[in-house]
């Protein structure tokens, strides 16, 4: 076939169809690989704990069987062990699997060149349904002493995967832009400051936990020495590390004043009721006696976080009322995040001495909103707006900025007197010479074929050219 002959339609569309097929298989491979990666990671962790435990024999089949309830723990799915409910699950593995699903979803969106919000829903739905069905299947296959409700496993696994996949494709597919387009500018600013406040809240809770660990280091060492062998001590320490995010939330609940309870033991800055506790290194940070005078000093932490939020809100230009709206939205976002985390982190921890673990979600959310909103509102109200260095930035977002915009600019009817009409002759003379050059460039560009599947990730695909 000559190069000048028209290309048949099947041959011309073959390259595009091949790329679509590769992208489809890539999507299937990534979606199927994420549950497998989580399952084998849990199996490796179980094998490590069983291998270092004293007097335990490593059986690969039993390790794989134990990895199924461990996989459900990744997605905060409730379990029952020998008739004892286990709903207080570690949050560190959940954070890891959320990051894994988000990274896989972002990789699929980037490789498949998804850029619109309507293209994100198939990725989110597929990720959610695959993890939901795998969770329900594992719940059905569990044998004694483990058991789980398939419906609860389906919902918890699917919801966790959907949230993670949404976070992964939100930026690539323009979901953030979709929210920004449908919200007020000051509400959007409040959402951004709210995310910054959540990070500050986590840092404050981690600071309280770090101080508690430093003060209780001898008790933690003593608790590890009572474990027997070195393998048991390492296993208990690893078990404590998995619950580290739960302990960070407990640190913030203690600083906010609402406190937390583990069975009969209640820990608050101004109140403490002791109770029996298992012998674990992480639980050694809990006090044995009543509240000390210096415990009330932790109440300054949420106050400082609220003042920091007020300082950030002062930099928002505009009227005072709008800055107050920014503060309220940011405080509401932080309180909602704390409410959800406290509800997920609490629950039942078997039928032992702990029983019910509660972070008092409603009281913690109300305390967080008050500690953050009141100081921020006071600082925003009394401190005034912080002037920007550029007056144009200071006027942005205000009514004065809108008044300066002339919706109907006056048309310039007067012609420029310095315009030399004789230049048109030179311009017309150059047009015939410029046209062949532009046609030659267009013909050379038409012969450039599209890159293969591993092309530049953010490069836009050229639109099909009209035939003439």
C-alpha cells in the first residue's frame, strides 16, 4: 500500500484501541493488587509476631488463616474472638491502607489520563466494591475462634476504600475544584484553615502523649520486663505501636478536658478514677494516683491552638463578618474530624478488665469547637485584620474590589494618529511568504504520531484535526 493511499479505518483506530486495552488491564491489575498487598503485609506481620513469641510454632497455613481477620482489622471491621467483641481496633494499619488505596487510585487516574470529575466515580466505585466484596468473603470464611458479620465487613471495607480512593483522585480529577466552584470564597478559606487546625490538633495530642511517655518510661520498661522473653516484649511493643494513633487521640481528649475512659478508669485533667488495666507497655502511661495540680496546665494547649487559628484568620482580607465566618467554618471542620475519629477509635475491647473504651465523641467535639472558636473569635474581633504588604491584595475579596471593576468599559472611538497606514503594504507583502511556511509546519506536525502508553503524564492529548 502506498504511503499516499488513505489508511483504512481499522488500521487508523488500532493504535488508540491498543492504548485503551492497556489502560483497562492496568486498572484491573492495580485494583486487584491492592487487597493482595494488604493481605500479604498482614500475613508477614502475623508471622513475625508468632515467630518471635516464646513457645509458638510457625505454621504457614495458620498464618494465612489468621491474616484474614487481620485484613479486616485494616478496614476497622468489628470482630468477635472466642465470643468476646473486639471493636477497638488499631488505627495505624488503617492509616497505612488508606494511603495505599489513595496512592493506587491516583496512579490509575494519572496513567489513564482522567481529568474530569465524572471520570473519578468509576475508580472510586470499583475500589469500594472490590474491597467490600473481599471483606464480606473473608467474613464468611472465618473459622473459630474468629467471626465477623459479613454485612458489617462489607460496609466498613467499602466505605474505607471509597474514602481513600476519593482522596487519591480528588486533585487529579478536579473534585477539589468542583467543591471550590460551588462554595463561597470565605467558606473555602475556612475549610483550608480547618485542615491546618486538624494538623495542629494532632500535633498537640502527640505532644501530650510524648510527655506522658517520658514521665512513665520506668513503668513501661518494668512492664516489658514482666513479659518473659525478649520476643514477647518485642511483640507487646509492636502491638502498642499499632495503637499509637489511638493514644494520640487520647492525648488530645485529655488536653481538651473531656478525657477518656477505659472500663472503670476515667482520665481527665481534673478527675481521675483508677481501675484495673492489662499489663501492656502503652497502658503504663496511665496514672496510678489521683489528678495532680500540674495536669490543668494541659488546658493551655487547646487555647494556644485556638489562638493560632485566630492569627491565621486575621490574614484573611475582607469585612469582619466574613472573617468570623472563616473562624466558625474552621472550628466546625476540626470538631467534625475529632468527632469521627473519636467514634471510630472507641468501642468494646473484649470481656476483660477494660471492657468499653470511650473517648466521649460528642463531649470531645463540643469541647474542641469551644476551645478553638472562642479564642479565635476574640482575636479576630479585637485584633482586626492584618494589613497585607500589597494594597491590591488587601482590597481583594472586599466590596471595594468589586466596585473598582467597570463591567462596561468605554470603547476607544478615537484612532491612534501615529498609526502608519503604509505599514499595511509591507504586511500584505509578507503574507504569501508566511503562508507556505505555516502549511509546511502543519504538514510536518500531522506526521508526528502519538506517544505510547508511558508518555508524559500531564500532557494533553491532541484533538483530532478536521479533514479538508
